[in-house]
């Protein structure tokens, strides 16, 4: 897969099939679009192209909304697109200047000029260009002039409602990891660095690795205890993750992310990279009356993870 991040190195195509979108946390709806993209690409022997943006346009257009959180890093998005065998990705450096570009200018000077698409595929609710004027009606009105076929993908429904990034965020913010994963089509994850903690877990005989996420604005699931898988140096482990403020020991403590891995042997974790995949929500974080009471609950949590 070829990735382009500017206009100086962009390729010119005689013909292509392409899609456009921020692809915020690639989910089952996005995968359907990519599947159709590849089907048309393969049947016509033409390049498949994905046009996306970095940073997420919402972060540029709504800078005061600090609550905007990513579901997936750009690097992870690229990894996912490569797994889907996309041929070419153009990552547009999105800024205020680019946001002023009209849909007509974007179609003429970029999409048509560089890619000459025979087919364009977009989701049913996709918009692009200044004031979001680029939509299904706009592309339909211009397809004869620019010579492309237009394909509009209807939403993928989950429990009778469309799957979208906002809905997935809502599930994650409420700790409903199972529903979020079903909408995504993969287990929600984030990566980070293992940092030194205060050793509370070791004192309880449940040693934990404290994690500092690499992406500060990636959405972290709701406070609680989760069953997770962890990847460290290409090795896979099962464990449980606590997200919260450790109320048994602290009043209004700082928010931490800590993972206890189920290991047969001691493993040095400090300052290593870790990737956490969330499998199941176990329980809410709560205050226990004593360390012994907490230890009993942690043992139950561990047994629950083994049962999954």
C-alpha cells in the first residue's frame, strides 16, 4: 500500500476507484465500503484509493470542544487499510485553509485531476468541502461531467440503528465494550508505555502495569474493570484492566490505567510498549472496606476472565 501525505508526491492515475472519509475508528460500515472498493478495483483491474484526513476535521473545525476523542490513531488506521489490501491512501493534512475549499474545487482540482475515478463510493451520510456541501446530491449532479459512477452505501444496522462513530463512543463511555466491539468489528484497543506506579498491586499480590497512552486524546473506556488481552514485544497475554481512581486507597485520586497480566513467570515490564485489547466489561470500580475484601474481589475478577 502506498501512502501519500502531501501534494508534492501524489501520483496521477489514468483511472481509479475511490472513497473519501475521515474513517473515525474504522467500523463495520467502513469495512463494507472498503469491501466494495476492492471488489470494483479487482473486477476492473484499476487502483483502489482511500482519501482521508489528519488530524480529524472535527478537531480543527471545533477546537473548543475538548471532548472530541479519537477511536483510532492514524497509524492504526493505515495498518487496518493495508490489511484490507487498499492500494493507495492519500492522507490530507487538514487545516483551516483546506477547510475553506469548496466541494466543487475539491472534486475538480483534486479528485478528478489526480485520480480520474471511474467509480466513487461514499457512505450514506458523508459530506465534504466547505460548509459540508459535498454530499450524495452534489456527487450525483456532477457524475456525468466528470464521468464516474456513484455508489452510496446504506448504513449497517445494529439493533435496528445505524452503526456510526458517535454511537460507538457512547458505548465506550458507558463501559459497554461488548456492543462497541460488535459495531467496530474488532476489539477496541489502545497502545501505550508501561510506567512506574506506586506498587499497590504488588502489595496485594496482584502486580499491575501502569499505562501511559501514546495518544492523549484517544477515548479511554469508562471507569471499571475489564478482561483484556495484551501484546508486549509480539507476545500475547490475558489479563484484567482497571480504569479509575482506586477509591479503596484514595479520595479523588488521579485517574490511572493499570493492567494485571496472568503470567506463569516473572516479566520485566517497566518502559515497554503495550497494546491493550478490551474483551469484556466485568464490573464498576468501587470502594472496598479493606485490602482483604479487595483481594477477594480481584480473585473473582480473575476467575471471570478465565471463564471467558
